[in-house]
């Protein structure tokens, strides 16, 4: 048994124990009596359609399927043609076939005073073609999220955990053959807010949890490089009055890159501690303002990597129309403190902010625009990064059986510590973007077929020193991926 396989098994065991303990902790007398309890959707005094801006919950009228407890399995089989899964530079690329088999499980369980959500996707990807030294042909794919809420009349306590074990970075959904393949694995994008919400999306577009407390994901990758990422968060929402509330949250995230011999330079593992506190006030049924302070502390186990600490202050504004519009904007200053074992301590002041727009044009068409500027661990390339990331997507239901979607994202990452001697990519910045689309058709009641195409591009500034051969610095690395597949999702299995 390899060390990387052992690490995956240990992480999955921990997640399973956490989930089992959560379920065991539920003890509701109405369940024992054999009657389904009332759906615990949200605390009585918290507006589910306009939740606190500084919290980690998105607007929702009620949980999926009308607040019922359910279990929803799924299977996906797909075949891709990938032009450059090795992440080679220049013309040294080879088109290869990639076969994927995935299984998914979504759970929502409602008790009288609590609610449990779970999402899990697991399977394997098999890469057939010319491999770089150290690479293997088969890789595991796991993404798991659990969200447990304990409710009382004026507030809630939420315990969230998101775990990913993937051969590529999360931004762009490369491990699934693109965003089209990932959407099909979760039910073709037709299931509104199932389970716990996976940690995918690189922190932009549905990751759990979003915002400053939680995993920012890995914004870009070069070729196949297995990695483990896990985020654990505890957050509290407390209503102070019908219009005012406060939130507090704390979390821990780590990213470990496995089998580093596959990489052309020494990728940087990271650990991240987070905390935030916020105050929110409803101006009207649709408008809300808030204040937020967040603390981020980044550690890098590599020798001479130093640490990065960020203090962030935000003013928040939100305008929400149920089922139609969700607009939020947040921004303010941030103080960065860089601790280097070689150069001592330095301080910088810069900006930090985000904009989110979800808009439903009609019952068949919806879109979203997301932007965030914040400090991230550096995606393995840097020991801390100032990241600007954006994502735009559009979803269109055509007739009764067809669904079309387009999705694109861009990130620009500037190194906070350019003087590292032993690890990382020795350049000042890199950019990564992807763009693609998918078309899906429902076949019968439980089966669907889809096809998708996605283009990815990684580009880095010139290196300040050698990082291995061939170096990705000063070069553009492109990848085209075309995918076809089928999926199976039965009707949700009622649990109450």
C-alpha cells in the first residue's frame, strides 16, 4: 500500500467517523413515535430568503424537495479526449483518452430541531496515452461535504466539512473533464441545492463554505498532480431582533500535494486558520447591510517558507428578490503581515472584496457572475498569493429534455513571497482561465446523456531562478478537453 493511498484512506475514515457521530447524535422523540417531524428549514426569526450577509448560507426559500428527508444516488460514465493532460509546454503535447466512472450520493435528513446535508462523489479516472516520468494511469476522485445544522428559535449552529482528493485543481473542474462533467455528476444541474454542497468551484460558485472562512481551492494546476484538501468550519448565526443579527465563524483548512515526484518543481503544502465576526441589519425586505472583520493565518510546512497573516475589514450590501435576484457586494481594506525567517517581518495594506450576482431571467434561463479579490495559500505555486478570481456561467433549459450551459472562469495570482529558495514557482505571478459549454438531454425518467467541451490555459511570468526542466515560467500551457457521457439518477428515495 502506497503512502498516498494510506493518507486518502485515513482522511476518508475521519470523514466517515464525523458523519456517523453526527447521525448518532440525533435524538428526536417524534422520530421514535414513527411520525415525520415538521421540516426544520431555518430558525423562526431568521429570514431564509435573505439570510445574514456575513453568514455562510445562500438565500433559499426551503431545502431541496420541499424540506423532505431523502437519499439520492447517481452514476456517471464518461469518455474524454484530452490534448495535454501532462501539462507540457510548447508543441510537446499528445491527445489521449480519459475514461471516468463516478458514483454520487446526496442525503438530506430533517429532524425537528436539526438538519443534515451530505454530498459525496467518488470514482476513478484512467488516462491512456504518453505519460510523463512518475505519472500513473489511474487516479482516484473524491469530493465529500457534510453540513449539520442545529436550530433554535433565534439562531443556528452549523458544522461543515468539505474534503477533496483530486488529480487536478478545483478551479475549472479538470478532474471531471470540465464543468459540464461535474454538473452531470450532480444531476445535470437540475437539483436545487442538494445535500451539503460540495467544495468544488475553487471557492467561486457553490463551494461550501464560501467567503473568507473556508477553502479557496486551488486556482490552476499544471498537469496531473494529486492533492488532498480538507476544510472544517463551525459557524453561529444569532438573531438580535427581527432586523438585526450577528455571525461568528472559525475554520481550518489544509492542502497536501501527494507524489510530488510527478511535478517539475516542489509544490508547497499549506495550512490555513480562519475566523470572522459580522453584524447585519435589514433595511427592508429586500435590502440588507453589514459589517465584517475576518482573520486569516497561512502556514507553509516547507523550510524557509514563512507565514502570512491577513486582517480584513468589509462593508457589505445585499439586494435580494426571492427566486429572481441575488446581488451582494463587499469590500474594504486588508492588512497583510509577512513573516520570513530570512528577511523578518513586513507589512502591506491593500484591498479585499467580492461581488456576487445570481439572476433568473425566466423559469428556463438563469446566470451568475462572481468576482472575489482575497488572499489565498497560493495553489501550491506560491507561499501565499493575492488572488483575483472571476466566474461567469449561464444555464438554459430548452424544451422538456434539453439543457445547455456555458461556464468560464479566470484567476490572476500574485506571489506574496518572491524570495523563497527551496519551493514553489519562482515567478511574480501566474494566470489561469477556462471556458467551455455543455449540452445535456434527459433520456427517459432516470437516464441522461451529455457532451461538453472546455479549454484551459495556464500562463506564468518569467522565472527569477531555475525551477526544473522544462520550466512553465514565461510559457503558455493549453489544454482542450472534449467529453461525452451518460448518467443515471433515480427519483429521490424518501426517508420520512
